[in-house]
C-alpha cells in the first residue's frame, strides 16, 4: 500500500456486533461494496477498496449511544462495543473535490442501523492531494498586511443589532466603533443582502464611514461584508464588495455549503471571514458526525482566511481545551497551505482579553466581541476603546483593575460586564 | 402580526435555566439581538424581531442531553428542563434564500452552551415565500412520464460494485439489469466523475446499453448519473449528461450543499435524484440538529424530483414510522410545489416488496435495491426480474411463496436473501 495514494480517516465507532467486523463493513460500504461475480471486481477491490489499518476496542455499553431500529425491545439484552478505527481511502475514488471526499469518508455510514455511534475524529491527507487546493489566499499574514498590524492580536466586533438597521444607520455605528480603535468589524451572520439593506448600498455607506474614521485615527479597519446567498450569487456579491472598495468578505460556509467556500476562495480578491453557524448540528454530539478539529482542517483546505473556532472563556458549548485544539488545527502544518487566523467569538468583552491572550499563547488571533463593543454602556466607540485598553494593559503585564483606574472606558466595561478573567 | 410575513419554526429545546427565557433568548439571538441605545432599534425590533408563539414544557433531567462547558462538575446538582417552542421569524430578514433561511432558523443556536438540546422539528412556510422556489421540476408525474409507467411503484437498483469499474464494464452490468426489467438504475453515491470512469464516457456507454435493452424489452430505463462535484462544476456535468442523451441526474446534495440542489433544479432538463448521504450526521441525535421531516421538506423546496427517505423494513437506523413521516412530507401540500417521489433504499430485495407496498399504501414510490439486484446469485438480470415478479405477485394479492413456484428468479432470491416480509 502506497501511503500517498490514501486519505486516512479515524472514527469513533460503536456497534451491536463486533468492532472489527463493523470496521470492515464501514470500509467496504464506503468504497467498492461486497458484490461478487462481476467481471473485473477483484482488480477494482485492490485499487479502489478502502482498508482498515487499525481497530482499538475501547469499551462496552448496555444501550446504544444513538437511536436505531435494530435495538431490541427489552433494554439491557444487547451489548454495544465501541472503539477507534482507522481506515485508508484511495483518493482516486473521489479526487480533490470536497463534496465527493465527504461522501466517501462521511457519507452513508452515519445512517447505518448497525452503527450505534459513528464520528469522524481525524483526517490525514498526503501533500499531493492537498496541493490541488489553494487553501487560504491571505491567511494570517495576508490579513495582517491589509491592516498593517503585526505585533498584537486583532480586535474586532460584530455589528449589533444583528438585523433591521438600514445602510446609513449601520454605517453610523460602524464609524463610531472604528473610531474607538477596532481592527475589524463584521456583518452579523444573519445579515446578508436583504431588501431593506442591500449589500451595494451597505458597502458604499460602510466604506465611506471607515474612510472618515481612518482619516481621524490613522488606523485601518477591515469590514467583513456577508456575501452568503444562493450559491450561484456568492461570487457576484463578492464582486460588488470589491468594486465598492470593500476589504473583506464573509461567508456562512456551512449553510451555503463548504465547497461554496472553496469556490469563493479561488475567486476572492480580499480575505474571507468564515462563519461556521450550523456546524455544531453535526459536531456537538459525542457519538455522531464530525469532530471539531476535522472540520477546522476541512475549512482551512476550503480556503478560510479567518476562521471561527468557538470562544475561549465564552458562552458556547465547547471547553477551552477543545477550542485550543481547533486553534492548533488552524496553525498546524497542512501540506503547503497557509494558516487560517483563528477567531474567538461568543460572549467576549474587555474582561475576557487577559485569559484569551494567555490561553492562546501567541498573538495570531482575532478577538471578536458583539455586545462587548456594541453593548458597552457608553456606546460602541467606548466599547472598542475598552478592548484596546485591555489588550494594551495585558501586553504590558498590568492587571486590568490597575489600568482601569485611569481609563474610563475600560473601567465602565469592567463594571458593566462584571468579570475579569486571567 | 401578519402571519404571511413569517416562517414558523418549532424546536425541541432543553436548558439549564427556564424554558420560557431560553425560548426568548433563541428568538432574540437569531434575529435582532438585545443591544440597546442604538438609533432606530425599536423599529428594527418590531419589524425584524423573531417572536415566541408558544412554549410547552415537557420534562426535566438531571444531566444535560448534550455536552456543555456550563455543566457543573458535580453531576446531579443542576436540573435541565426541556420543552417544545414555537418561534415566528420575519422572512424579510433572509428572503427566499436557503442558506440565509438556515442561518436564521438553524444557525448559531446549536452552539449555545445554555441550550443543552436544540432540534428544529418543524417548519411552516407561507405560500408567498414558497412561490419564489420552483421546487421539483418533474416530481412524481414527470418521472413517470419519462418512463411511461403510471400504474405501479417503480423498481430500481444502484450499480454495485460502488466504485472501481470502468465505463464499459459498468455499462455491461447495467444492460443486464435493464434487460431484467428495471425502471431505474443509478450510480452509487461514491461514483461521480473520477479519472478512471469519466462521466462523459459513462454516459455514452450506459445510454448505448440502455438503448439495446429497450429494443429487446420494449421498456425504458432511467439512469441517474451522479453529477456531484465541485459546486461550480455541477451544471457542466449536468450538461454533459443531457448532451449525451441521459435522462436523469443525481446529486449528493448534502455534501454538495442543499442550495446546490436548488441551483441544479432551476437549470435541469431531466429529473434530479437527490441522495442524502451525510444528512444523518445532523439528524440522528434526538437532541440536536434537524428533524427528518423538516429536512425532507427543505429538500423538496430545493427541487428534489426523487428523494431518499430511508428504507422501510431496511438496514438504516430509522423506524418505519419515521420513514413514513418523510414519505408523507414528500406528498403533503406545500404551496404550489410538485410532490417529490419518495425513494426507499437500504437493504432492499424481492422479499421486502410486499411490506414496502403495504406500508406505503400508495404506488408512488421508487423501490431501490443494491445487492438485492446486483447480488442475486444468478446475476443482475435475474435480480431485476425477481423484484418485478415480487411486485406483480403483490399487485395480484398473491403470496411470494406461491409466485416463486413457477418463477425461478424470485425463488432463487427468496432462498438467497432468506426473508419475506408482508
């Protein structure tokens, strides 16, 4: 077996039978199948069959981890064994195409009644396979270059209210937030190109507001315009953004389809902010779907320049350890692909800056707030300042309580949000 | 509140707080957000805010149904309440765009640490919203018209081995299966346009084989060519199929993205066979993701002419009751959209024909086998015949055991697969 001909997938698998047979069944179902008496089948199986590389039984349960019609009516009369299974898939079967790759390594297997847990927890790719994907066109370096900021984490915010403002009202609060020192502002994932706030008008209004702010502060701000739409309209919306002078686009790439991100990445002239809403629907169960780091890796292959990875010390479901695994997957070696900039977002404010900086252990991330900026009691400009102040204090090794003594915006943020985490 | 301005979503929701507040939080997070002191916000909230219509508490648990960082370290010290929640979303927020609709009704909410279960179990659309989607261009009637078969269920098979055969070898077994009386044959979802079996060559070889079979039997066979690929190549592959005389295309529309199906449906000149591999990754958990009937409805809106709905008496995880709910969703009134033809597939053979026909309670479905045709001990032609024989016997009210006495292919199938279900 020539290793470079294969993509290696690792699964958590549980079954009502024995785990070795389940692993073989998975490998067979997801490649050639088992049918006999067909001319040429033997050759097909040797070139195209997936191969079980390793099976590690881990434990037993007395009830299935997922529902199945095959469960006996009397509970406790059946044992379910689970373990870790490694399978090698010949990539000649699907080629460098994300939808076909997913159908092979993460397709029908989730539906099998005999598998009472099935989660894809790791994928390993040969460099040659990866070389067919451009990956992030900008990545961490390209994002920093647009802003001219190299020596610290980036500070950003999501416009709130999420939806309902017209282009001018939205541009006005963007202007105030940018004046407060934000590197990055983005549309909410719920706002794209609706009838009451067309993208074309928003680009004009926002880029004009950011120009005014830059003339006053001397600092650039990147704005991620949400181009999520019907899949055959995404590139057109990208072009509207670029023609209007926009410097970043955003895609809800799970609801639009991960290959829509790959398509946009091959076309884009500005960094892509990749929003992963919906993704936990197939990642949050411990027994089903995709592991988060697998998904992070696939998102990077698809070309995410800036990539949501949950929130450190935040309000989302994942623990900090899990979030940091995704951060590592944004930066780990992956063929020749650029790194994605990890975005920590979900319940962020000035008081979360120190813990985020400490746990990240490097400055290459975007600290993204929503209410932490736009919900600041003195408005978005003060909200933005409070986060920059927290970041500067952290860089100098000062406690936020100390820094807050002579920095009103930070003090108000700490009082209002009521929490500092180190 | 004008009902036609809203899409109504029903969720199963579980929380570590109280269920009414969780419902309000969901509605707010997925529309305007809660931020104050922004000019125009009050108007925004009245036009764009989602509204909680009903909350029905259902029960309590002493541990969360899904993992969350917010769970206390000592188990049993926290109660989790769950219930059914109805929320109305103003569709002005997203418009007739599936990715944006999904981001609104099924986006970030799955990631919230405070929601320890979140499953979208129903969606209700006003007709005006649906009118922006063409839906299935062919549906049940259009599929029947291509074949000229109106009075019975359709009989089909998936080519096995799934992958590895070249175009000629594949066309040869397709020819044999078509001679046996199949209405429908399809590529496996694992086969699309790989280097060793290019779609262009396969269309030529298969359509030639089907032409030969038709001249011998006088019956047409529809062949679903898998056009799953990079999202910006799907329409090109469709065109290759149509130019080569093909009469059906297939899309793995979950791995390609559901809006890729909508795009294909607006373009297609032949019926679309919609394969749902990967979908159980976000549907099989009782606590997370989308309910199956919601997904079936969305697939029909996206334009699925023939739609996989699991398997009656099959090897997949869903019970027959759940499968029949999806069948009903394929046929229920849905604005002015055509019905999708339900496809029962997964562990089918001649012995499953009677139970499938009885439980369907109508003839408008496609009974799709894999091994049940291509794994027949006397080959695919005999396999196909065995299913047509089983269907004819069932239509006449005969037991398969009786019919098998003078029909060798059916007898061999019953002996080999070892099971008849009524």
